C-alpha cells in the first residue's frame, strides 16, 4: 500500500482543491470520496475537475456516451 503515498502519485494528481490533506495520497483520497458517494479528481477530465463536482452522477454524465 506504500505506492498510494509515493511521489509518482503526486505527479499524477490533478486535484485543484489546495487545502486538501489527501492530495496525492490515492488510498486516502479514494476512501474519503467513496464515503461521500463521490469519485476522486483523477477520474475526471481537468475542466470537469475544476468544478469540484465529484458526484457519481457527474461522472456518468461525462462518460455515458464513451465506449
């Protein structure tokens, strides 16, 4: 599980919420968002991520037509 806290994950984190203590710590981020019925920033395109709408509904809306 140490991979979730590596510098490699930080370089791929596109989260724009600056005071977030979970930024770049994938396992903590995923657990936090899933508890809130959300998905983490890394699963959204950058333009959608900036809205901070991490809802499952928004995710489906974005990707529903892609196969």
